């Protein structure tokens, strides 16, 4: 057991080492190959060779779209939880604000009757989620610790209750006929239609790539250093002259904006938004995905988001001794989480710093008795 | 000599418990001032009030001719007041160099920062040896040095040191106090909080004795070192 663990450990280290020492062009080639793979993935001509990987119980393109939305959300939440170390339990609330903003301004069933095209509602959705992030963060980010977790939990629940019971937000009947993103093929057929989920997946994939480039640059700047210092020791950060409140608010608002962006993309694909999409569970799943993947690491967040969403879908349509495994998906999910937290609390692909912080905290616990 | 820091009748609350009962003290430019006292006397709390981590309930704090009582902690750093927090107050996941770099967070004068970095590494050769090591893996003494070095990187007018000798071996205590004296001789004013009264009083120009949130005695380092009541209470000699 121990030797197996050691073997995995050193093996993983060797991979990491090789990756860091590889020449630039090799790294770009690998990244390029991964990107090409994921663009090609939803095509039957490609995925039929992948054995048991494609889902059996549902349209694989549709599943990939769902996964890509989760990945985008995980990348956004990683800024808040992973970089700045703020525990946000209601991240899905921002997704809801984004989706509902698009719905209210574009759907014919909305009371506003503005009937905007999707693309016009998109920047507004992002802006409004950002504002809601600032609105929520301003009173709470001044406090330390667990308050934020409780307030964000309440926020997501508030949005859900408002969506369920307010006449303006249409409850379970929801908003229909939300327009799709614009664009058409040369023969005049729209790119983003009802039948084919693949273009939406490609759109979200492209958005993810752009967002990741942006977040990576942000994280390597002064802003990123400030976030890390706050996460590691907020008092010390302040003593070094970091305006902690301002940067926490920044992390919170940028995370929120990405959540809103995901919500807007979802609304444009689904063309229907109702309060049924807004389970508390979603917030928990995304948080779990970030932690599972390795909080503080962008690649970790992507892997975590993708893996969690994929595994949940993968259970669909599998029977085991006459039991539909999909019914038990969250039991397995919970089990995996518990096992992970015992054996690898820093996540699958941890951030180098995060791993050191974990060790440091353990030492502190021992020293402090 | 001009007064750099002036604290007037400052009280501070932790919830309902009063941790500081109207303390007043001054630090003049170029001095080393020590604040000594037993565990729980309010030494670290006084530091937190000065650096702005905890808001004061009443009283006034003036620094460099300005009232900073209500000023945010990070803006105090920009005005030249920097604290090295006690014990494990470094960034555990950052390397030594990254920690030192965080010390210069408020500064934009890159060439000057580079000069200060060279100075700090000269002052603490141990840190130079371990520049790529992650902070959390350093020994207690090295972490302490890193905390002091990091604070110096902000090029403070007043350096606040919270228990710089805590948990260190006697040899290292000597060493860190020599470094403190050297920093002071290079022109940085220092206010230092210590449980190790012997060393602190020997090195300080002036000192204050804190007891349960009140200042009970003040004088030059030498005076207090020979004061019978201080001797009995803090120096372990009858």
C-alpha cells in the first residue's frame, strides 16, 4: 500500500518535473494537442474510437456542453476559493443572475417585452452579476472567516426563492423562447440551433480558453500576488500594505462575472430558464469540483470541474444488478469526496504553494496542541 | 529630536474585554524603544493598535506628524510604518524571495528595492542561502529573520518588531538582537515588544513596562535594567 502510494507520488512528481523542464515548444505542442482533442471530441467520427468514454445514456454532445459549463464555473469559483481563499457556498447564485438577466431581457414571456437579441443581453448579464457580487461582498468581505460562507449560502437561496415565487421571474413556468447566439452557415442555416448541441460546446470551450488566459495573466500580476498573500495570512498581507478588502472584493466580483457569463451561455443554449435549474446542490458540486481538482490551480479547477460533471453524467443508463446507478450518483460522489479529503486534501493537481500551506497548517495544529 | 510616533490615551477592546486601558507612549526618531511585560499584558495588542490591524476604542495615534488613528493598516505601511508580526507571521507557501518581494509590495522604485534586497540578504546570510526555499519549511529562527527582513523591504521609518526572539535558542537570540541594533544604526527607528526583558533593555534606548493593559513604568533601558521591581518581576533576579 505504502509503496504503491510512493510510486504514484514519485511518478506524478516526475511528470510535473518533466513538464516544467520541457522546452517551450513541447509544452505548446502538448497544450495545442489537448485543445484540438477537445474541439474534436463531440464528433461521432472521432469519439467512436474512444471505447467506454462517451456516455451511453444520453447525447454525448449535450453531455459535453454541460461539462463545459461546469468547467467554466469551476474556473470562476477557483478565483474566489482557490486564489483569494474566500469560501463561497452560493456561487451558483451568480450563474442564476446571469441566466435570468438574459431571460428577462430577451424572452417574449418576460414582462419587460424588450426582446433583445442574446448578444446584447450578454454584456449586461456579466455586468449585473459583477454588481451583485460587489453588492454582496461589500458588507461581508470586511468580516473574517465563516460569515462569508453563510451569507453566500443565503444569497443563492434568496435568488432561488425569488425565482420560484416572484411573478416577475415566472417561477417554475419560467421563460421560454430565449434567443440563441447569432451566426449562420454559408447556406443560411443558423449555427446555433435547437438540434445540434456541438456548436454551443465549441462556443463555451472557446470562452473557457479566453477566460483561462485572462485569469492566468491576472494571477501572475500584482493582483495575483495580493490574492495569494491574503489567502496565506490575511493579517500579514495587511501588514505588508496590501489593501485586503479591495482585493477580496476584486476576486469576488471577477468570480461572479465568470459565473454570470456561464449562466448567460446556458440560457442561450437551453432557450428556457426556470427556477428548477437552481438547486443548492449545484453550488456544492462546483465547490467540490474545485477542491477535488486542486484549489488554487487553474488546471486543477478545469480537471475537477470536468471530472465531476462527467462522472455524474456517466452513471446515467448503467444498470448494476437491476439497480439504476444514476439514482445513486451522489452517494458515489460523496464517497469519492470523503476518500479524497482523507488521502489527498490538497486536491488532484494541487498548487505548489497550496501544498506547502497545508503542511504548514498541520504543523501549526501539532505545535498548538 | 523629533517625535516619530505618539500614542495618547489609547484604549482597545476585544469584544467586551478591555485589553488596553488608556496607554500613552512616544518613540523619537532614531531610537530603539522596548515594550516589556508578562504574557497577556497587552504588548502584542499595542502593536496591533499601532499597525492598524485592530481598531482602537478611544485615544489618538500620531505618526510622523499626522493623525493616523483612523487610517487603514495598508495605508499606514505606505506612510512608513511596518510591522514584523510575531512567530509564524510569514507567508508559508511563498519562497523566501517571494516573501521578501511581498515586503516591497507598496513600493514602485524598482532599483531602490533591489538595493534594499541586497542589504537584507547581507544582513541575513541564512536567507540568502535559502532564497528558493518555501517559507513554511524554514526553521523557527529563519522564519523570524524572514519576518524582520520582509518588514525592512518596505523601507520603514518605524519598524515594529513583535517578539523577535520568541522560541529561539540563546545563540540565535544574541544574533537577532545584534541585527536589530545594526538596523537601528543604519537609521531605522525601532519599537520592539519583548518577553526577553534582559536583552531588550540592554539594547533599547528607552523602555516601557506594561502590566494588564496599563503602562506602569518607563525610563531608559539602563535605568529599568537596574530597577529593583523590574529586576524581580521580569529579569528573574531578586
